């Protein structure tokens, strides 16, 4: 293993005396900064756990969101509520006599879906949240998390009938006779009535995802911290290399999930799409990818990187240049 240059160690120590200790594991100053920030946020999070429990936030020991992901999820819920307020006097309100529909792709342990239920259920009486993943182990844990938080009283009882988890392949590779995401949407959201016509027209109110977004190179070359490589499943971190069929040549290997998810977002007429990205450069690529995909489509589309303003960065504890970002896409048309 190559030695860390003395100049880097000195720079790290001058910035924070704890950074050199983290450099031993993280191997890069950027990763060490991120790790220190997460540790600080986790310490604050734990010190406020009693307050969180009294507010009903679904964070038991089984269900821990990274603080970045939690911030993105909270912002997604705010966007949904804002959309509803904007449409109160609109001729096309977001629910149109149907449940509010939320799709969480690559749901993993279900943390995002459960937090969204806590944030949205007080404001939307009729609500359906569907978490999708290819991993049976992840889906089992997501269901366990749902039941665990219900027993602890951290979720309302409505979550038992309003939050679902289903196996499907976001990349639509036809593995093990897996259902496609569109097939799962037909089952859970676009229920058939007594005839061949759907009860509800297609359309999602929120599509959210924290997909695998690390390249194979970055996973191996030390860019990804050792703790992440050791303790997180590679399936949840690195997109498979054998699933590039139909992907534009300009799409980076680590970005292939975004291509598929953006396609699903357009197909499912998602009003709001929130995608977590590894860093600001990846977020910019996702914004550019979306612009290319909608360039010849009618309707209003807006894709923004969040957080980006100094206020949002400061209030949510983000570094101005390092760390994760999310892309928030809004769509408005007469569907």
C-alpha cells in the first residue's frame, strides 16, 4: 500500500487534528473529510435521539440513514408538500382522486421509504409508498425495519397498508424472471378494475432513488474509503458492468442507473424526481443527461442540484465542494 505523502498529513493536521487518524483508513483527504463530517453528524444525531423518538422519526438501530441521504429525503418531502400547495387551486391537482404515489428505487433497507411515510402521512391521508430492490436480503431487511418501527411506535399504523416492498430489476436485465419496474407499478399503483381499464391513470408524484453510483475503478483505487468497501455490499455501491446495452456512449459506467431511472421517470410521468449523486460532478452529468433526454419533449422540466446555495449548504451541514449532492427534477404538464 503506498504511503501517504508527508505534505498531505501536514495539511490534514493543520485542518483538523483528527484527519490524520482517518487518513490511515480513508487514504485520501477528501474521503477523510467526508468521514469526519459523517462522524460528527452521527454524534449530533445520537445526542438528539430522544428528541427524534418523541417526534416519531423512524430511526431505530436497524434503520440508520446517512445524514446526506436523510437531508435529501427531507427535501424531497418538502418538494411534494410544496407541489400540493401550488396545485390547490389548479385544475390538475397532484392526487386527482387517487393516493399520493411515491416510488423508491434501489430502496435497500427501506430507510428512505419509511422516513418519507413519517414526513408525508400527516399531510396526505391517502398515500402509497413502494420500495423496489433487486436484492432479496435488502427487501427482507426493509420489511423487518417496517415491522420493527411499527412495534416501537415510530411509524403510524397506516404504514402497514401504505408502505410496500417489491423485488424488481431497475436495469431491466431479465434476471431470474424478475419483474420490471413498470410491471410492479401496474401491480401496486395502476390497479385494474372489473374491466380491462386501469382504475387510475399512470403517474407518480415522487420518484426517489439512492442508486449505486461508484465506478469499478474508484471502488478499487482507494477513492472509496476502506470502511465502505469492507462493510457495505458492493451490489449497493457499484453498477454492474454487464448492463450497458442501450446506454449512450457518453454515459459513464458509474452513471448507468441514472440513465435507466430517468427513463422510468419520464415513462411514469413523475412530477418530482430526486436522485442522490456521489458528488457535484456526477450531479452535473445527471442534469446534462436529463436535458438531452427531454430536449424534444413537450411540457415543463426543471433539473436543479441541491444543495447549491450557501444557505442550504450551511443549514444542512454540506461542504461547499466535497460530498454528495442530489438532483431534483420537477415536471409540469397537463397529464
